[in-house]
C-alpha cells in the first residue's frame, strides 16, 4: 500500500511564509493529525497535497505516494480523497446519485453500478437509503454518505479537513469511529486537520502542530 511523504514542503502567499519547510511520512493505515491556530496554513497544505492550491501561492518541495513523485501530477492522477467541514452532497441527487458520482468506473453497466452502491451503503448500515433525498438524512448519516462517495473513488490517500466540526457530539463520535476504521481497514495514509483534541486522540497516530510564520 502507498505511503504519503512530504519532502521539504514550503508554502507562501503574497511573499509571506506560511508553512514549512516541512518533511514527514505517513504510513498506510496511519492518521497524522495536524493542528494549529486559524490562518496558519493547515487547509492550504491539504490543497497543495491534492493539487488544487491556488496559483496565488508559491510552493516548494515535493509530494510522494508509494515512492512516486506526484508533485506535478493532476489532482485526478494523484487520487487523494478529501473530506471537508461540509459534506458537499449534491441536493438535486439522491443518496445513490451522489455515490454514483464518486465511482471510478462511471461507464460500468447500470446493474454493476447499482450493486456497488448497495454494497457500499450496507457496509455503513445504510441499507435501503439509495433513493433517499440527502435533505432527509441526519448529520451522521450525511457524513457516512460523504465518506462512501470518497471511498468509491478508490483514493490512494485520505485528507480530512475538520470533517467532524459541524456534527453534534454523539454524531461526531460515531463519524470518527467510522472514518478512522475505514482508514485502517483500507490501509490508507491519512492526514487529519482539526482543532479538537478529542479528534487527535481518537486518530491515535502522530501529531504535528503548525505555528505562525513571520
């Protein structure tokens, strides 16, 4: 399985240093927690890793997946899944329609797509939800559907940008358990950005705190 490695990564915006230089490696099935005050560059670092950092930023350093330098690869080629604070489910699509959007083989026969979606829903105790409107789901259910959509794209690494911050305490604990269990079961290297110490404790991996740069 792929390890995710950052080598001498530095980010700056408008001439102001933001992140780095930073070097670290995240092994398969391990969750690296990154914390730090707002504006320190945590989300910008994730955007750099998955290849969508705006051109207004300057960047140095390289990103490796399973030993391959992916720094110049397109976001699609890198195949880094990302979960955000908001679940970003499409309101005009059913739960099944949202999951179909994540399939890596969208041109597969309809029966095969349906089977994959039904199996994914069953794996998260969401059997029978394929035709449901996302607006009818609880926060925890929406979080699970959002995770499934990412996992159906078969990512090589998972980036978590405070994905539990909008959930109530009970749903938050359940979502943590589901996400972290899938990271370990699928042996994905993962990076979690959070302000919540309980998230870091539940992740159980190494931690890194970013500090403001002058």
